[in-house]
């Protein structure tokens, strides 16, 4: 699921797993005349999603292969190939491709012009046929911000048609008439709009679908402003800056250009999913306040690469800062308003880590992501067996998603089976507004399959909603559009939200001092006073 993957299906889905290649006699190849080089185009037919277009590039550089496979889901990098001649002298080829740890395998015969065979992907497989068309061509076309009006219209028409066709129920929240009217309105304005305004216009249309997994990903050149603004009640505060502007840390934010900051946030709300909770909408809208593409696209700023903010220090005295955007990929050195980060913000480079807190006899686990979860969770379970803690805390407040089935397999179910831990007052799961996608799903699993007490803030994403995203590229700008493909139901009765059993909202004073009132409450919790948790 922002990235989110709930279940792994289909050739066209980013989240796929390579089936094991078990034939004997295969070895890793250096460049060989038996393996085709060039650009191939064709299709694969999935049992689950039908026919999809794919292309394949392979070249030989300095004696080693490199290349990629492009599908509607995105680009997969070539990782290796194996070859074997059968008794008839035919070349049996196997190719491995990977994207962010997700893998595809293709087994095929090559007759000199065409690759014919099958792909394997978790619980899916099907035929694939790729025909050589040319020498190697660029496989991942760069995003474009400068197009003719006719090209923009082609992208808009493609977006409107394909989104309504690919989403399983594109008009469950917004009517088809309203959607089509929004498309016509943008089309009529295209001649007068710049690229940022076009992006905002298209993203507004996509967000009419309503779910949190359907949106246009900001292009790499999004004119990011190197500051972090967060909202605390009615206040907006500058909580972090890159090099420069350190004197503004902690200041209240009153305006961006001449617009009150809360009005700017309100203008961003149409770029958030309308069928999710207000909490998720506001979280995203505040995040957009530091994106040049959003500020310029909404006509809040006159330029995409610079914004003036009006601030006030604790003494109430107002001042302004001009913030300039950073180049895509530029490495930033951040300074935060707190001197020492709370435990859950430590080790930001690690997606899963844990520690024993002896004073409270608690094992604390920061669960931010699903990478290598099987291996990582084993270490956590070993620590629990070694220390016999009084409490176990699974902190999912900064978890943006992954594969919920892995969370079930490697965390929820093993912890459920720990008799000493899976008791009311001994198992805690920390959640927040940004707990998203698979993390939201696994939070629901902890609630309904264990005796965990959930603490923190309401999760922004609705548990019963459209999820399981795939991606498509607009033909001319090459912007990436994400769209949901399946409806999931994680709450059987009651309201369609996941609220904590104990709501704790950190204040500005908590944040700037580095305190974590949610974890503090857990560590001070007396198990004998624990409420019954179904």
C-alpha cells in the first residue's frame, strides 16, 4: 500500500515474488551469444489481471549484462540469467528481474527473433511473448515538465480513460458525471496553465476517486522546500530545517507568501483522498505546504522554486524567511527543534529494530517497514525469550506499509502465540495518523487477533477501503499514476476507523523537548489495572 502492497498478485503488480528456479545445470552467465541483446516488446497474459504490455531491454557492458523489464507497474532491473541447451539444441533461458526487493522470473525459448515462455509471480503465472524490435532503447523514460498543449491533452485523456477502467470501482465515492465534468474543466483551461498547475489539476481529478492509494506521484522535479512544518492543534510550527534558517526553528508559521497558513492548508485538501478520514487528509495537506510544485500549482507562490514564510518566535515578534527549493536527489543535513530525539525517532535509517528497557522490563520494537521482516522478527522473538519481559511494545506510528501477509506471518501470529505476552496490559501496539496501508491492516489484526492495547492516535486510513495499488505511466509526461485494484475489509462491525484504546496526542511542548507521551504512558502502565480488551 504510498507505497503500499497488501497482497502480491499478477505480472502487472509491483509486489510479486519470484518462484524458485529448480532446474539443475544452470549457472550465472557472462555475456554470451546464446542470450539475446536488444529491445523486445510484447505481452504477458496473467491468470488474474489478463493481458498486459511489457518490454525488455538487455545490453552487454564490459562483459556483463545489464537491462530492465518495463510493465504497467513500473521498471524492474535485470539481475541475472541462466541458460541450458536441451537435447534438441534449443536455448532454454531464465531471466531474473527486481524492483525494490520485488522480483519477476521469466523462462523462455529464443528462436533468434522472439522470446516465448512463461513468467512466474507468487500465486500467478502465464505465457509471455516478446519480439525483438530494435537495438537497446531507454527503458525508463524521464519525466517531463515541458510539453505542448496537445501532448498535455493526450495525457489528460489517457488519465481519464485508464483510471476509470483500471480502478475496480472508480465512482464509488464521486459520481461519473462529477468526474467527467472535472476532466472537461481542466481540458478547457489547459492552454493557460503551466506544468505545475496541470499537475495539480490532474491530481485533483485522481483524488476524486477517494482512496488513499490512488493519486499522482509528485515528479522527481517537484521543487521540494527544505523545511518541515507540522501542525499542533491550531498552531503550525517549523520543526526542522536543512542547512540554513536554523534561527527559525520552533517558530510559529503564520503565512506562506500573503496567504494565512491555515487557508493554504485548506486549498491543499482537494489534493487529498476525499473518502479517507479528515486526519489523513490534513496530514497530507500539511505535507504539501513545503512542496514547490503544490504551492506554485495552487497559485500561492509566483515561482515554483521559492516561497516566503512569515513566522513568529516565542516573543511574538514576526519575521520572514525565503526558502529556496533543492535539486532532485540533493543530500540534505537536517537540524531538528529537539536536541535529543525520542526513542521512536531514533535510528531513522533502520526499518525494524528493538531494545530491552530493563527499568520497566519492556521490550520495545520500532516497526517502520517490512524489509527482511522474517529475519528481523526472529531476533525480536529471541530477545523476548531471553529477557522474559513484562511488556512488549510494537511501535507502528512511522510505518507506511508493505506486505500485510508478512506482518501476519512474522509478527502478529508469533506474538499471539506467546502466552506470557499476549495478555491484556502486557502487549501494546502504538499507532498514529500516518500508520498506513499494510501497517494499518496489521494494526487491525493486532486488535482483533491478540489482546493488544492500541495507544496513540486514530489511524488516518479507513480499514475498509480500496487498496492493493498498481501504477501506470502517462504517455507524454511519464508521470506515475497509482491506483487501487481491490477492496479490503479489516473491520467487520462498527465504524470504519481504527481508534486507539488510549488516545494520546503529543503537544508542541512534548515535541520540542523530545518527550514521547505515548510510550511514557505504556511504560508507566500497571497491568493489574488493565481494561479488558476483546
